[in-house]
């Protein structure tokens, strides 16, 4: 199975004038956005303030790199960045407007950057990194709207509109895909008229009420969504239309890493629909959440993460590095929780356990 790195090596010698921009090109930019470019890519938005992608690569690899927060993404991200930045195709991009904010008090993790090519401005929102706060913000969507990162995405897109001319594309992977949609729904009409595409790569959805409001409906036809066969993140919340389902060389939740997604030429290697396990998880989780109030959801999410915080873990790696210590601390706090909250936590664990028992085949064509 060919993947993103193969695509960059194969297609990299062709400029966009000979082979037009496609969804895989945009996914490559989403992958690159996980790299920390502090002090390299200018904060100001606009072509005149930006630097070439190749110059960004040279500066990044000549300095001290921050490789701690890739989250689910493969270490191959750095190889993809090198190959892309040196290729005839991707080195045509100028990149500007790099922002990255982490606020533990607000429970917010947000980052974005803008790629420019001719009259096209591609706004990329970074997805969830490997911090516990980043993941908690994702789960806060279950009861909170908007979350802090969504508000920041609206401000960012507004600045892109103010400081650029031409067409706009918004895109992102994971939470970044949700932000790509949310920011577009809240943009003023002058910016909306410039948006030609919105790309969501395995990002969580929205509440049913949000999908039915006029802001969302005004841009819904521009949304293109993609999710892996063993979709999990996509199953969080609701979507107005189905995603294109992509094969992957990874298994389970690790299919969230887009470097593992199958690619055939300039298109994704697709299957008919998500796995039985994914469908079970989405249906069961949705049915359960619909039976509890917004207040109960908030209490559940906060209690769940208070159990994790008891371990003093700051990242997913911290949590798994000393599994025995983390589990002991979590069990100790669980015994102190209100019985009704404990019941919700056990229900969530039951859903995950039952989903994990369903066999999964990467080659299944349904």
C-alpha cells in the first residue's frame, strides 16, 4: 500500500501548473502543520511576511527541534516535511501566520498557519497534539460550544481574510478539521465568498443543532471529509454527510495517523464504509450520550479527566510510561467519586471494551 511519503516522492517533481492541487496535497500540509515552527515562520499573515517552505525546512533542521508533541502522528512526519519542502511541487508554497497557543487554565491548545500559492491561501489548523489538555479540549465538545480553540480559529480566519487577497481553503486533521469547518461557518460573508473548499481529515463532528443552523448550512456544500476504515475520532459527535473512507496500513486508533493512509496516484485508496467496530462505537456512543443531559456530560468529562490528572501526567506518553502507577492513582480516585458519575465512567469503558471485541479486517469491502 502506498502512503503519503510515497506520494510526495512520486508527485513531487510536478508543479501545480502541470498537476493541479488535490486533497492529498492539502493533507500533506496538514501533516507538516504538526511541526513546531516557533521563531521560524513569521506570525504576521500574508505573502509579503512569509518565507518559502524550503527556507522553513532549512531553518528548522539547522536548529534545535521540538519533537515532543506529535501526538498520534508518525515520526515519518519529518521525512515528509523534508521531501515536500525540497520538491518542485511543494517548495512553491510561501508560509506565514504561524501561531501556537497552549493555555492550561483555559484548557486550550491551538495552532495554525497559512500556505500561499499564487491567488490561493490555504489555512491549516493543527489537530490535537499529545498533551492531556489538548485531548480534554476535544472531549469538551461533548458539552461545550464553542470551545476556546474554535473561538481562536474564527479570529485567525478573520485575520487571513483581512491580510490576503484571492481564494481561501480551510483544512485540518483531527480537531483541526473541526476548526476548519467551524471557522468557515462563523466567517463574515466577504470571507465566505472567497472560500472554495473546506477539508476535514478525520475530525470530530458537531451537535445536531449546530448542523441545522444557517451558519453551517451556508458552507456545508464546500465540506469534503475523509476518515480511516477503523474510524474513532470521526465517530465523536455528528456529521451532516458521510466521509470518504480511506484504507490504512495501521490498525485501530492508530489509523488516525494520516501518514498510514492508503494512496493510489492522486486519489485515496478507499473502501465502501467504516468497519463494523467503528459503526458499533459511533452508534452506541451516540445513543448513550443522547440519554444524558448536557450537565451530566460536563460532569462526566471533568470527572474522567480528573482521574487522569491524578496521575500527574501531562502527555499521553507520561500516562503510558508508568502504567501501573497511573492505574493505581486512577483507581484510588474512582473509589471517591459519586456513584452516578462512576456509573457513567464504567458505561464508557464498557462501550470501548465491547467495540474492541469486534474483529476487524483492513481488506473488508462491504
